[in-house]
């Protein structure tokens, strides 16, 4: 008669790494892909934080891009040249040129929102829980002419 016993395996507690961005603390649990590739833990943490910063920057740029496109579309639909748009918006011509050429990194979100408001448009921001943001919802993006 043979008896088989199951060996108990216990998992080590997941390692946590915390860092702060804009007053908010973020916690990364477990090993990162960089550690799995054999990089030292400190370098891995630096790369995770850098990747996180890049994601945040991309989200800001997506918002700016949407706003700049709305402002640009209004300027073009009214047939305004740079000088006329600058006068109407009480902005400098170089700033209007930045909007028309989609150089949104040179324009603040506040300034672009003001421009959109001057054209009689309303800007709405919706905040949703990330866990349920994509459940059953589809995101549709309009194609852009470049």
C-alpha cells in the first residue's frame, strides 16, 4: 500500500515598490518584466517609473491633442487666417500658428480650453473607474486629417 502526500508550496509575499507622482502614491507589486529579463532591481525600478511617467505624459498629450483639434477645426471651418484668428481669440499669431500646426506641446491645456470656449464650445471631462472603464464600452476615435 502506497500513500502519496502532496508537498505544500508557499508563495513568498509579493515584493512591493512604491513611488510618488504629483502627490499620489503608486504601488507596483511583484517582479517587473525588467527584473525577469535579468536587470538589477534598482535599474528595473527606474525603468518602471520612467514607463509610468511616459504613460502619464501620453494621456496629457491625448487630451491636448483632442482640444487642439477642436480649436483647429473651428478656426479652419470659419476660414480665418492666422492674424484674424489671433485677433478674435486675443492671442499672439505664433500661438495660433502652434494650434493650427498641432504643436500642442507649446500650449497649455487651460489656454486651449479657453480657445474652445471662445468658439462657443463646451469642454466636458468624464472620470471613470479604470476597472470598469472598458467593460462593455467601445471607444471610437474620429480619423484626423493631417
